[in-house]
């Protein structure tokens, strides 16, 4: 797993805490958390709305097929509500 430095690491005190929290969330991820797929410049990514410690979070991931690696593009508190398969996740 690779966590991009952009927004995915900005909300944790240390990279280790970001890694551990992200790993826990990814292992609990279910299809009901899925919101939509987005076409990016070079990749296609999936967006999910998840609850972390009773707060809504935004998660955007893709698979780097060349390196066989899961890439966490974004993982941060929601800025606005996000519609997922299970309903709306709020900030």
C-alpha cells in the first residue's frame, strides 16, 4: 500500500499513524461505502465515504497495476456530504 503525501497524510500526527489508520479502514471497507468512480489524468479511482471515530471521511483509492500496489490518493475528513450505496455520509 502506498499513501500519497498530498492530503492523505495531512490529518495525522505522524506517517505511521496515517498508515495504521488507513490500513484499518481499508480492511473494513465494504461495497456499501462505495460512492463513485472518477477518471483522473492517468488513473481511474474509486471514491468511498467511511466513518472514522464517528466522523465522515473521504477515501479515494486506485490500483497501480504496474507495481501491483493499492494507492491511497486521498484520505481526509469530509468537507461536504457524500452519497454512498448505503446513503449519505456527513462530515
